[in-house]
C-alpha cells in the first residue's frame, strides 16, 4: 500500500478515536453516580471503543511515514552507490542527509526488487552495487534477500553470463555457502528457503485463473501479467 495512503488511513482512525472518546465521555457523564464508578466505567468503555483505533492509527501513521522516508531516499541512494561501488551506511546517510537506519532500511527494500541494483552487506555494514564486487559475493547477498532469482535478473544486475552464474553457484554449493536448487532448464536459482515455500506459492491468478510465469512465494506481491490484478501471498 502507498505510504501516503497508510498515513491517511492512520489519521482517519485517530480522528475516529477522538470522536469515540467524546461519545464515551458524554455517555458516561449522563449516567451519573459516584466519581470512581464514572471513571472506571468510562475507562473500560474507552478501551473497548476507542483504544484499538488509536493503536492501529498511530501504527499506520508511523509505518506510512517510515515507508515515505525510504521511498524518498531510494533513488538518490541507488545513484550514490552505483557511483561509489560500495559505501558505508553511515557515509551514505551523511551524504543524503538522513539517519543511518533509514538508509539501511532503504537498501534492504531495494535488494528485494525484481532488479536489485544495490544491497546491504550487514557484515560490513555497507551498501553495495552488485557490479562492484565478485559474482559469488553478489549472489550470496542477493539470493539471501530475493530467495530466488532468474538467470536474466542476475545477468542484468551483475553483467554475467549463464555459464559464469552456474559455475559460481556450483562453487558456492561445494563450499557449503549456498543451499538450494540451480535449475538450469528453467534458468532459476532457488534458495533452500524458497524450495521449502514452493508448496505454499501462488501459481494461478485468483482473479482470471491465468497461469503465472513464476510462482508468487509467501511474502511476495506481484501483478498478474494477464489482467493486472495485484496478487499478494501473505506470510502465515
């Protein structure tokens, strides 16, 4: 959902909370009775009728604000990292004038895009362009974020050939650094996590029944290539 829409929904819920608070107050005052009874009954009614809206509303506002900050930073972050090759999170944050946490979150989100042009190296706490490092290093970080990638995706972000990808993956497998499946026929690399989640993947559009080119794994969201319907496979 768009960050601004999340913020709007949050504000609406906070307003609803305010309205419910007023209703509870007015209703409680008309009942009468001793002060302690009024306060207790009012608090109970407010907790039932208004508190949920307040909690969810504030959460949506915070989430929307965070997503908006990440979106504002993403484009500049890609340009900066591609120019530098790799840069520390702190240095990138200073360059972009934001806090390190926002930069790290933006890098992690960018790494999950269909074409991940940058990724976060948590060990070095650096943001890296896949083209600036070895293919094996890029594959380890990208597959961790993506769970599965096609050869075409890997080629576009690393400028490598099918043969180089297969050789790199096989070497990583021999060293025990990669566990998963390298499907040379369909030209897709699946991590062990992705393989385990394939039975729960969405393979057919729930709106038009069109067969999808690639399964939508739990936690992923894709648009149907036939009808444009947004397919969301929620984590359970």
